[in-house]
C-alpha cells in the first residue's frame, strides 16, 4: 500500500496544477462587464434670444450641415435696416461730393447774385463820382464823399464774393473729403456684413452627422448664448466602458481590440481600446494586501467599430480581449 503513496501524491499534484492552470486561463479569458456610453455634443445658440423654429426632433438622424434650430432676430433685423439706411445716405453724400455742382438752376441763381452785385457796384461808383465832383466845387461835405467811397468799396467786395460762389459751385469737392466719404462707406458695408453674419449664425446647423438624443427647449422659449438647446451623438462618439481588475490590467493595451457581446446582439461586434485609466477606481482604506489588491479595478474605454456603432446608450455588455489584448499592428 505504501508503495502507491508516492504515485498517488504525484497524481494529486498534477491534478491540482491542471486545475490551477485552467482556472487561471478561464479567469484570463473571462469577459469584463460594462455598458455603452457616448460623448454627446451639446449645441446652443451663439447669441441669446427666443427660439423661432426647431427643425428636428429627438431620435432623428441628421447629416452634417443640416439645420437644427433657428433663433429669432428682431434686434439684429432692426440694426441691419438702420445700417442699410445709413449706407444709402452716405452714398448720396459721396455722389454730391464727386459731382461738380454745376446744375443749371444753382448756377443761374448764383449768377443772378453776381449781376445784382455788379449793378450795385455800378450805382455806388456813379454816386461816388458825383459826390467827388460836388466836393471839388465845394457843394458837398467831406463826410458825404467818404460815405460814397465806403459804399463803393462794399459793393466791390460783394461782387467779388458772388463771383467766387459761382466758381465754387462749379468745382468738385476736395479729394480728401471724397476719400473720407469712401472710407465711411466701406465701414458701413462691413457693419452690414457683420450683422448679416450674426443673423445667419442664428440658424444653427449640425457640426457632424449623428442622432439627436434630447431636445431641452421648445419654440418660444428663451435661451442664453451657449446654453444647450439639444444634444447630438455622432456615431464615432459611441464607446463602451468597462473595468478591469489589477490582476488582468497588464494584458490590456491601448489600440487593442475587444470583442463585444450582449443579450440579443448579433455576433462579431468589436471595439478598440482608446483609454486606460492611469489610476484605480477603487482604493481600500487599508494597506494593500494580496486580498485587498485584488479589489482594485481600472476604468477602460473602447471606441466602437462597424456594426457595434448601432448599440444603444446604456446597454449592458461583456467585453473580451481579442488577440491577447494587443493592437493588431503590434501582433507578430
């Protein structure tokens, strides 16, 4: 009987070794429990106002560039109308400055003033000559002669002024004034373009293709600048999140492929590991022992690929490392 004891002991040790190896292998091949998550895009207006129109509903798929919602623009519309009216006025002023003011009616009025001034000068000159003769014969006082001379000088200055007004009416504005008017018109156009851009931005388009997840406001409600009106989930933003124990973390590699399974899902769903937490998610309040160290888990995220992009948010899944957990391009 005693001669069978060594053989029996060897068999027990071999069985224990096989069981331990299979148990370890089964643990390594076991899946990680997790769920589907998504990085939502929260989309709001550039400027606060009331919502004028919603072009989508929750659950609707949109393409990049599709309109999502439109904000009311009463203040901006009024600002644009005022700016356009100022531009029209500035253009009219510039046209007047560019044109020589030689319209017949204006020149005729100014020319009549010249004739009146010339007639007045002729009259005052004749009066002065008459008073000079009378003064030379002693029939008029010196004061009367001086008064006639002053009237003649006054009428001569009036004639010169009237002639200069006619010349000025026939001259265009100075180049500096025209340049200033053109610069003002350019600024007015830029202001109108800026307002038009602000109005156009009040209709917000989808930045990427995806599915509208939630709509937080309705038509007629007030929303501030940057406040989310809705949330959008692009397919590429879907991912799974699961947790790996410390004992299996070494096999999890960035870029590694994971196989995904879930209740009622088709086979052949995959994702690729895109994030590994740099620290544990659970820290025991005591010094680590072998037992406590086994409680450490690390957050892992994997971007979905192919048909897995259709998995709904919140769906529980099981993730298993594919190909030993290493990236495909790193595999021998």
